[in-house]
């Protein structure tokens, strides 16, 4: 136990925790995106997917618990490392940040992460606990998606949040792989092809859903084909960072 505490209190220990929990988050958002893209296949397919998640029972709750723990540890480690950095260097570099070896994603990683945390909370309340719009159906998740993204402000919020999710993944995935030693230092530290590819795919996948609904590409289900599968808010169609998911439960 002492070794675990010593590891956690060390700077490298916190960086490793951030890396591992971040990779757990990457795995979740990729899987979450692939599942939610089934909304393009229509209400039957999407509601069947939501019902499948619900049918997992204890496995679903275990996945939620692991994801929630990962998010909490990730946020705590990030805040504590940021404080240590500010304590070690209270005065910034002359001329501002070292832009020649940094990216916009790395320079916005902290407040972008804060925005994602807010989004995760909203996302869970929106599609999992159904507290944003209380007249949502507990059986027809597809229709909830259609109704949710018919509101311009909701769609805009998701689109902006997904842009920052992409930036967060771009810097975070690369940084995590460096921390655990999976990649070697490069002559050009700004060349992060794999991280850029992952970030772009996730951003495009998640962003396409609210925009497709809002602009009528994904249409409401005909009344005669609406399903009544008992899914009770088991999935959320656009995240993140999310914990519905967590950013959490789905």
C-alpha cells in the first residue's frame, strides 16, 4: 500500500495515471462513437443497440464504474500536476508559451478539459438520466436523439464540445503513448500522425450525428415503425470525454 501511495504522490506516478486513464477514455470514446453511428441505420437498429447495452446488466455497471474511476483519477492527476508546474515555475517563459514546440491542442488542454467535464455532466443528464428534457421516452432512444438535436443550442453545444474533444485526444493520445514508452521521441515533436488520425475520426464521427439530425439527414421514425424496446436511457448519441457514458453511463 505504501508503494502505491508513494507512486501516486510522485510526479511520474501522476503522469502514468493520467496516461493510463486517458487511454481508457480513448478506448471508450471510439467504441461509443462506433455504436452511436448506428443511428444512421434507422430506429430499429439503433434502439436494438441501446437495448443490447441495457441487457448487459452488471457488466454495464462494471464498465461504468471503471470509466467513472478513470475520469476521476484523470481529473485529479491533471489538476495536481498543473499546480505543481505552476509552483515550480510561477513566472512564464519570456514571450509567452513555447509555441515552436507546442500545439494549439496542448495550449488549450486544461480549459478545454474543463469544458469537456461540463459537457460530460450535461451529456449524462441529457441522454442517460433524462433530466434536461423530462418528456423524453424511456423506450425509444432513437426518437430522443431526434428530439434532442432538433434544438439549435443543443446541437451547437455538442459540435463545440466535440471540437475540443478532438483537440484533447490529439494531444492526450500522443502524450499518453509517450509517457508509457510506447513511442519514441521524434526529430519533429509536432508530427503526431496516429494521434491526429484518431482525433479526426472521433471528431468527425461524433459531430456528424447532431448535424445530420439538425439538418434533416437523419429523420424521425415513422409512427408505425417506432419501437418500444425497454432501454431507459442506456445510451447517448454523441460524446465524449463522455461519461454516459463520463466524461459515464450510457
